[in-house]
C-alpha cells in the first residue's frame, strides 16, 4: 500500500469540507455522513499499529503519521462522533456547519495520527479555526462575540504550543512527539498550551462561553475534539507528572457551585465537563498504565454521553426556544426519544453498572486507589465522580423530562424527531451500552496494556452503595430545604472577574495613576517656566514696562552674563 494513503481520512474530510460550499445545499445532508462512513471503513481495514509515514522537508525528517493503539482508539471515536454529528445536522442545509464539522474532525484525526510536533501543530490549528466556524455558524450577536473570544484563547494555545515546539526541537534536534519534563521552559509552555485546550482553571472561560452559544453542529460536536486533544497532548507529554494531580482536583472542584445554581442548562453542561476533565487530568498525573487506559476509555465514554446531553439541549432549544431550567419540565411526554437517550446517558455519567461510564471511571479510581498518593485523594475523586447525580440526573433528567416546570409555560406540542437525528442519538447510546454490557471488549483493546479487571461483584456493590448514599444524602438535604436553589442566580461570576480586572480595571487605574504622576512631576516645571515668563521678584517691572514684555528682560540678562564672562 502507498504509505501516503495513511493520510486518506484527513484528506477526505478536508477535501469534502472545501468542496461542499460549491455544491447544492441539499447534497450536504448525505455527502457529509457518506464521507465519514467511507473514511471510517477504510481506516478500520487499512490502518494498524506501527504504521508510519516519514517525510523529509529541507533538513528536517518528519513523521506525518505514526499509528499507535491510543491513536487508533481516538480515531475510531472521532469517526463515530463525526457520524453522529453529521446525522444530527442532516436536516439543516447550512453548508458552513457541514464544512466546519468535517474540518473540525479532520484536525482531530490528524493530531492523534501525527508522529512529529510540526505535523501535530498544523492539525492543532485546523481544530482551532474550524471550531470557530462551528460557533460563528449560529449567526447571531452572542455567538459572534463568543466566537471571537474562543479564537483568542485558541490563538494563545497555538502560539504557546508552537513556541514550546521550537524551543524543544531546537534544543534537542528531535521533533518527534514524546514526554517533556517541566524542568525546561518548553515543558512549562506545553503545560500551559495544553492546559488551555483541556480547560484548566482560569484558562477555561472559552469552554463555558463558546460551547453554549454555538450553532446546532457546534452544540453536537464541539465536546468531542478540542478538550480531548488537550488531554491527548497531556497524556503524550506529561504522563505521571505530579503537578497534574492538584490541577485536576481543582478542575473537578471548580464548577461545583455553577452546575447547581446556573439556570441555562447549556452552561450547566459546559461546566460539568470540567468535572470529568479534572478526573482524567488527575489520572494522567498518576500515570500508571491502568490510569492512562482509564483516561483513554473515559474520553470515549465522556464524548458519548456528553454528546447526547448537548444534542438534547439543541433539540429543546430549536423546538422551544429556551434551555432555561425553570421553564422546562415534563418533556418526556413530548420528546420520548430524546428523554430515553438522556436517561441512558445520565446513567453512564453517574457510572451506573452495565454502562461504559462505570467501566472507565472504575479504571481511573482503581488506579488512584492503588497509587502512592494519600487515600484521601481516592475518596475525594470518588465523591466527585458521582456528582453527576445532581446535574445529570436531578437537574437535567428528572426536572427537565419528568417533573413539572418551576415557572408556568405553555404545553409544548409533541416533537416528531427526524430519523437522522434518532440515529444520531442511537450511535453514542450504543457505545456506552455495548462497552457496559461487554467490558471484555475494552479489556482487549487497552492502549497502555493494563490487565486489571474492574467489573467485579465488589466494585459493582461498592458503586451501588456510593450512588445510593449520594442519592439519599441529596434527598435528605432537599427535604430540609437545602436542595437545588429554588431561584436561579441571574448572574454568576467566574474567572472572567480576573480577566476584567487585568484587562479593563487595572489598565484604567494605571492610566489614571500615570496622569496623576505626570501631573505631579510636571507641576514644578510648569511653575518654574511660569515664574520665568512672568517673574514675581522686585525687578519684574523691568520686563513688564517694555513693549516686548518679559523676553526683553531676559535678553538684557543674557547680555549682562556675556559681559560678566568677558570681564572674567
């Protein structure tokens, strides 16, 4: 086989993304999924672990493709997510959304197949630019502003990663993707760049800002690539890095208040992503084969059930015009297909046994429990791992689909979901159920070679006890009036306060302080020059009596000085 065919999936996605704008609008509905299916089947049959594509550019030897087990797993995930997203937006004839979706996943596929940093960076930037397109395709003022802010963060991540690549490549002469320590400037820049992509605290604002305001396609698929490539980068560069453990804990704790108090359910889901991302960042910091395998499979599960949640929000927004938690309720009667998908996704989110979320979370928690870190870390992450009971089950599933709305709203008409969108929900649901019912499938394909069995009677009973305890605790708190807030907070401030202070408040204070300092320093000079121009001493009448005013006085004084110097 021609080794250049290893890049065929990327070429197909990018080629069709460029071609769609020139084709009739109706063609996009079937050309997009057809491209994805053909690419996926070809990759399944032709790509295998160990396959490479080397290329020489001037004095550099690059590896455009280096297939490994983790890359193949991510490749399969991206194809399934792209297919689900393309089916979900099939009723839309917006060619921008179809093209941006294909380009977005082309970038994701390219990054997980790349074997050198230069190739990785090229596809890294394709993700950023196409992601902006998925946000801007909503075509409204809020989406435009959010898209610009999204682009600024992605540019910052790209520039940081590129600087790290140039520093590390120039220092070592090796451009291959590999672990880099934090004891070098390049390592710190890699951590910062991938931290932006993964949504580290203080660097996460683009996530909770752009995702809820994105287009139909953006709501469906943005969850699948950007943050996951950030995690992929951390797994490649920093496996076992201790600093990732406290960062991950902070990530998982950060959104706790927001997922409980925020009324916009799209923002609730965006914040809830940080909980799962934090759990995975902690596991990358642990760095054992079991921990990394758990991260790899939890990426698959997280993309699957989060896509269901976001697609459900897109359907509700399109049908009802709002995702306000207080204005939604009882939608299971009018949206039974969506409700069923959300129930299964919520079960996977809280790691209920016989779902894929149970398998992947238990791998991560088992790795944390068996590590050298204090046992308190295990209990903290285990507790945070079931927080989905509050946002995924109570807020999103029970209140939206089964409980009456908190505010009076008109009864919605029954929704006839198109067949393509039903299939879009079915794909990720099938993934979480298949892996949950047949965990040996995942055991046979673990990228880092761990062989620990997590689906045992002990783990099942322990998880049921943990979930039951969390549910009982919430029920008791709610009974005594300490459940979810009755009145949603209208304005929730986040790290944007820091950015507002840095980029608006602080500069304005600096300008005011500079003006005051300038005034204080210039005041003596102004006084002195004023005194010279209008002297206030006994002989001032000499200058004031001459027709040319004060200048005559100083001409006379100048002649006096010259005369004096001549005498001396």
